C-alpha cells in the first residue's frame, strides 16, 4: 500500500491527502474494470500486449471524465439530502468500520 501511495504522491504531488489520492485511483480503476472491450483484451493478451492497447488509454480517460461527473453528482445529492447523509453515516459506521479504523489510526499516531 505504501508503494502505491508513493507513486500517487509522485503523480499528484503532496497537496492532497494520501486518502484522497488512493480513493481517486481506486474509483478510476473500478470504472476501467467496467469496460467490456478491456475485459476481452485482458482475457486474450499478455499483460505487456494489453498495456500497449490504445483502448486502455482511451478507457482511462473516459473513466476520469465519468468519475468526475459521477462524484460531482453524488456529492451534490448528498449535500442536499439529510436522508443520504444519515444513510452514509450508517454505512460508514456499520459496514465500513469507521470507528474501528479511526481507533487503529489513533493508536498509530
């Protein structure tokens, strides 16, 4: 994980948090995973061949654009809805283990 963070810091600089950078990279990765074209290419090519695919660069760019639009839309909805905010709080507390992870970080500090 620290190697990923180091690479992200090299790419983005250090003016955003490691968490923000990791979240962004993870979101983009999930968007790219949705591509049927890339799924087929990954299944039928070596990693080296796949990395040269022009479709890969195109799908990453599409993911960046789509993620920006989706994150803006979801954030706007959440800001305008107490129900969504409460639902997010329940998810963070119960499924995403917010308290436990905060305690872990506090113990490491």
